């Protein structure tokens, strides 16, 4: 499991070489940083990325880089979000997903901080209207 503090420190001290990108699993970006380290542009960018990493919410960091939600249970983000932008439930291999299941997933996303109160209320209303 990746640490926000470790990523921030790597960005601050070794960011010009892209070490923090390799640590966070962004190999292509890490290679770009390493190839252009001599321009000092990656070092400048990494300085600001360190600030972003240090100030980032723990839940957002975990969702983005550790692919987990609070409680430590690994979740694939694509699997957690099965509601499309129109608010309809997405079909699964077993057919159409029930409204109750979608409401539970929606509540989990809201609790994890992925959805704001307004987004949660709007999607819940659409889901109930279409259900």
C-alpha cells in the first residue's frame, strides 16, 4: 500500500528524476521526468506535485493510488461505480442490477467521499425515478 507521505517526500527530494511517479505506478510519466531531468522542468513540476500530495485528502489519495475505499477493502473503482451519467443502472452478466443494490453502492460512494451530498441526492432521485 502506497503512502501519501512517502510519495510527497519522494516528489520533494527526488521528483526531478521522477522517482515519485515510479513509486505511484505511473511509469510512463516517470520515464519522461527521468529523460528530461537535466532541464530542471521536472523538478519544478515535482515541487508543486509534492505540495498537492501533502495537502491531498487521505480518502482521495487512497482511491487514486491504492484503489481502496475507507475500511481497507480493495475495490476496483470501475466496479464500484456502476451507475452511468444518466442515472440508469448498468447491466451485469446476470441481467439488470436491482435498484436496492444500486442504492447501496451509491450510499457507499457517498460515505467514501466520492460523491458530494448534492451528487448523491441527484443520483438517488434519478435512480428511484427510473427504477
